[in-house]
């Protein structure tokens, strides 16, 4: 009567094939996890840049040319931002370059944003409200 089952060589070949498949699956999972973290960081950094742009727009003053730096907190992390304000051919418009990084030295920028900000309108006081019947207040 012949014994039934696998030979030692067949078991070893099956283990080698299984280990190669598992190594490929682990590599794919690791790359997918790193990509997910990268996309999360890019999204959060972009939100920080958009928040800084909104802050500048809400200040209601025309940004001066030059560079400013600071930090902001988002998603329980500290993000470092740098805003470079440049003039444009139109003297009532400034060009902003906002760069956000998870590291203070900005060696590896995580996100950047270009925007244009116009000079806020001048509101005269003591006049009448358009369509109104007298001074405001």
C-alpha cells in the first residue's frame, strides 16, 4: 500500500510560493499605507494654507510685500507656514505664495498655494446708505 500525502519537496515549493505571495501583499499594503498618510498630510496642509489665506482676506487690510512665517495647529499637529507677498502689474492686487510644511525648516514642503488679494474698498463714514434715507447708525 502506498502512502498518501505530499512529499517534502512539494511542501517546500508550496511554502516558497506562499512566502513570495505574502511578501508582495505586505509590500503593497505598506505602500498603500504610506500613500494614504501622504495624501492626508497634503490635504491637511492645504487646509492650513486656505485658512491663512482666509485670515488675510478677513483682516481687511492690504498685505505688504515681503515674507512672513508662523505656525498653525490642525488635526492635533503643528504646521509651519510661510507667506510671500509680491506686487503685480496692477497696484491694487498682490500675489501670495503660501507654503505649508510639517517641518519647521521647510526642507520638504507639504503643500503650496498661489492666490491674489485685492485692495479692500474704502468705506466713507458719515455718508448715506445707498437706497437709505439718512446717515447710518
